[in-house]
């Protein structure tokens, strides 16, 4: 049988026994030539470092209905302390209930097992090899007992690179020694190694060359920062699966997302069994943003995760005359999936030849800059042949099992978040329970299956009519709905919660650089910052496991409120990368909370101070009238803090905010002189000792803060030169009150910097 196909790329004559092409792009797929078995596709969640995944986000990531991504591998950390084990359970158990397999990686052994007794750097003390094996196995047992059994557990994250966060260095010889001597003690999960940062085979070849160590390892894993995508015949010949377990491509552009698709293709073509990306949820680079919206990168990943399911086998593909077109193919006992990535900026006609199969009806799903896993209809083979036109700069899946991808010609849903409403905080507790209402949303040709509510870039609830505690203030909430075919729509509603009668509004604004700034911090300048100053911990200082109690590592602020009630705290920050976006925060003598995954990116933006260890809910502080102390400690270097806002109103700050009460601007003069009284005060501003020279008798010198509280006093100073130790004073403005022997009072304003 002869099939003559004419298309815009030229004339291509396809014959059942062979192919002859002129100006044609051809992919030949041999369904009888099986390659590796696919274990799956996934991403990481590190609840100590990022916002906790909500149940709705886990379902959207690991479910496989239309509008869900279809991931089936979740990577998590092995905590260094058993008290942190529970943090890993909620997302992992939920993912497992969606059919995902779970893998865990330690960033560091417990510090007491290490040569440097520190979470950062150092190496595992050989005397504690057995203790570390027990630690890994105990975590696996703990997760299994909490409905989150581990499929695999790693020995170490990136053992071959020195970093300033939680880490541990291993040589290949040390890893061989550990695995051969103690690997058998890890019985509750498969063992993987070595997760080097650029899949350096010199880290894993010694393991494979040592019979005792090799026998303990099931999975050879690595990351691909700076390279590492290559076939690993030695691992395959020994029956090991090969997994890529971490990488990310920064940026949210379509070209960056498509680059991730090309990377997955390259890993599959290199015979990898699994591809596991970095963060699942991350505004800058993840599969979803913190609203719960699937990103372009998430839709690209969905092509592989949704349609190439665990247990599928990759089959051989050869391409000819197809520049910038990448094709892989997969099958199981009943279905065939083809994956085509077109990196050209124009349409491409691709002739597809299927050998050693039968004729198929393929449903085509496309993601491009304007499409998100859209059903683009069907293609039917004839004699194993068909021609497909690929959208410019796109990824296209051809599958014989389209059930999880949505219908052809689907009409998008219509979102309705309800009417704007106003409530009163009836019991003065700082918030009011509000039932949100998305019941008027509709889908003209299907049903609405997912309702997601968010505020300020963070998911707050799911469901058609959830009951949510809304703090006092004005809130703009966004409803995103997803229909039964995966299409989405959004709408917004404004909810206002007023203070009860008789309650005074309190607004406290603080400049970050004008607190008591520890010596480990820098005060830096930027025209984008309020008062053009901000604070940043000195480079190389990280404390990701706990807050330092050393005051040199902290910044503290003293402020007063006039009303008893619940207060929210906001910070204006700039966070240049996902690894530089957190602080430790404490109010008065309370517990430290981890403020992580701060919104903002490369520009200063306001973000509510939320507890990342408790579902990333905004902190609500119960404050009594009077003075309070707010303390920040560094967690990751690189995060930049500009301004703080404390309020009982729930108001969301914008721009630079209002004028801070603790401003510390440089005065116009370097000293204060009062000629009529022969008094000179310097330096101005001061930082340590404040000097007062006087010729006339003085009976008292007092220093007051801006709230009118006396903070220092010198009674009946006799020396003509008075030296005042101001080390106990915070940065900021102060008033100096001088009383002479005749009862005259002079008040002057100065500043401590």
C-alpha cells in the first residue's frame, strides 16, 4: 500500500516498507524497540523552607483529572531532628492518597553526628554511621506509620558541593563505606544515591564498582545543575533505575517553561526512569503559584505526568530533517503516547511513521503561549502513518487514552465570587467568620469541579461555600474555578470587616533600619526603599533550623499600642531568590516563628508575616495596651527588609506606607548649640556616647523617646562635660530635656543612628 501525503513543508512520499522525503520532517517510531520503564514525574516540597501545600494544592498537583497536573512522585527532606518529622506528614499523606510514591532526601545528618557539630557543611563522623542509618530508617518508619510510606530514601543531598545552608560533604569512598557497612540497616525503603549536584558519575561509579555497596542501592540519582544529562549504561546493566531528582529553570516566561519540557525530553532520551523537579509551588519557578494556579511550567510538566503514567515503557524514535523538533514515544499494553516539542517559531508539519503496531486514533493536546493542555482534536493513522501540524513554540501530546485531558471544543466556565459584603467584628477578637459564596459560578457544557479562594497571592480556602475567618480590614479575594475539562475562570469579591464600636484604629509604622540593629547586619541604601535605607544580614550567615538567641544576630523594635486586641504584622521586603526569602520573627517573649516564602521577588513588596510551620497562616498577635518588643533574627542571607506595619484593622499596606514613628534621618547639623545658655550637644546624630558641654549650672538631663517615655536621666550633673552612655537606646529620634538651676527647661531633638 502506498500513501501519498502533500503538505506545506514539501512533498513526502511514505511507503509502508520505507520513507522517502523531500523537505519533510519525519519521526519514525518503532513500537517493538522498548527502552526504559517510566517510574514517573514529580516535584519537591520542603515545608521548612516554603509555604506549606494546602490539601487543594496537593490534589491539584497529584490528581489526574482535567485541570490537575498528574504528578506521581513527591520528594521531601529527611528532617535533622525527630521533632520535625510531623511537618512532613500532611502533604505526603495527601499525595500518597492520590497515588503518588514518596522519596526523601537528607540535607544534613543531625549535627551531633557530624565532624563540625553544625547543620551547615562538615561531614558525617564515621563513628556515627550506624546512628545515621538508624535515623534514616526511623524517618521511613515514622512516615509509614502515618499513612505516608516511603518508596525510596537517599543518603545525602548534593554531597559534592560546599554551600552555606544545611548540608554535608561526602567523598565517594565515604559513601561506599557507609553503604557497604550500614546500608543493610535501612530496611523500610529503597536506597538511592548519590544525588550529586551535576550527576557526576565519579560519585556513583565507585558505589557500582563495589559489590557490597552496589547490593544496597536500588536507584542511582543525581541533579543536573550545570550538566549531567547522560546515559548511564553501567547503572542500567546492574539493574538500577536512574532518576533525575532535582533541577529548576528560573523564570515564568513561556520560553523558560518550554525549556523545562525540552529538559524532560532529554532526560527521557538518556534512559532516565524518573524526572523530579524542584519546588512544586513557587511563584518564580514552580508548577503552581501560591494562589494555587497552575503555571505554564506546570502545564508543560502535565503533558508528561498526565499521559505517560508509571509503568509505561519508552520506545525508540528516530527523526530526520527535523531541526528543533524533539520527539519521544511511550506505550503500555494497550495505549501509545507520542510527545513532540516544537522549538521553532513557526508551524511545523511532522510526518509520523509508526512501525510494528496497528492503526490508532490519537487525541492531540497542545500547550503553547496561548494554550494550556487544550484538546485540539484527533489524528487517525492509516497504514501506521499520519501528518501532524505542530503549533509554533509548543509541546503536543498524542495519546490513545485521552480521558484525563478534557474534551474537544470545551466552553470555559464562568466564575462568580458573589457580591461585595461588609461585616463587623462583633466580639472584638480581630476577625469575623465569613461564608464565601461561589455558588453562582457555572459551566455551560459541563460542571465546575474545583473552587479555589486566594488573597494577596496565597490560597486561603477551597470549596464552593467555605467558612473563613476574615480579619478586620478590607480584603479583595479571588475565586478561581476549574471545570470538568480543565478550563479555568476567575472572579473577585471585596469583603470588609469593620472594628466594633468604641475601638480605636491603631497603625504602627517602623523603619527596619531604625531598630536595635545587631552587628551581624548591614544597613544599605536603595532609592526603592522607604527613607532609602534597608537592612540585610551580612553574606554567608544562614540559620535555617532555628533562630539565634545572640543579640548580634537580631534586630529588635520597641513600639506601643493604645488598644487591647488582635494585631497583624506586615513586612516590606525584597527577596532576590527562593533561597533568600525568610526570617525568624518573635513578638515579646513568645516563640519564634518562621516567616518563609516571602512575596516580592526582585522588588520591595508588602507581605503578611505568616508562620510557615503552621500552614503559612498570617500571624495574629494578641497585644495589651502599652509597650511591646518585636524581634527579627536572620534565617537566610540575601533577604532585604525595609519597613514594618502593625495594625488592629486588617488594612493591607501599599507603596511605601505611612511615615514611621522611629525614623532615623541624618540631621542637617552635626551638633546642637544653645548660645544663650552656653550649651553644646554632639555628635548629632550619635551612635554611642552623647556629649553635653555646659557653662551654666544644670540640675537634670533627661532623654525621652518619641512616645514621651523617659529612657535616660542624669541628676545634678556637676562636670562641665557630661558623657552619656546611650548603648541601651534603640536607633531612632529622641528628645533631650535640660533643666537649669533656675528651673528653665530646654528641649532639643536628636537622632541615634
